[in-house]
């Protein structure tokens, strides 16, 4: 799935594998639960969640982000082992940089 939104206070979501979501509206709220999802946010003061396996987020300063990490196949599925939220502050977490959750830590990753 590929979804885009540029409206003021837009709210969108996607649950398809390899989803790509973008928002340029102020105060947008977007989320994705699809595997390998990538979320890009362009305006500050947003809240985004990317909770699928191997999800990645890139956002400007002021954005709150939530990522999930999954374990190995247990016969019934891939159990979620960690969920973390963080704010892009420009120092610890840089603007316009891709982040993922790995080993329980928020890490910089390639696109």
C-alpha cells in the first residue's frame, strides 16, 4: 500500500506489508502495522506509530514516534518483544534520519 496525505490534522493508517506512508499536513496522526513499513513525516508536531516488523520512521524535530520490535517465529506468529516511543529532538534523535527498533534500542538505519 502507498498512502499520502497533505490535509490539516489528517489521520491515515495502513496495515499492508511494505506499506509506505507520508504526511505533510500539520498535526497529522499516522500509523502502520504492516511488515517493512516506512513512514516519512514532513511537518513538526506530529505523532506517528510504525508497529510492523522491521518498521522505520523519518520525521522532523518535534515529532513523537513509536516503533515495535518482534522476535522469532514461535509456531503461531512473531511475538512482539519491545515497543518504544521517542521524540525527535534534534540532538539525541535527529531530524530527517531513518530510525528503527533493534535489540530494544532506537537505532539509525538506512532507508
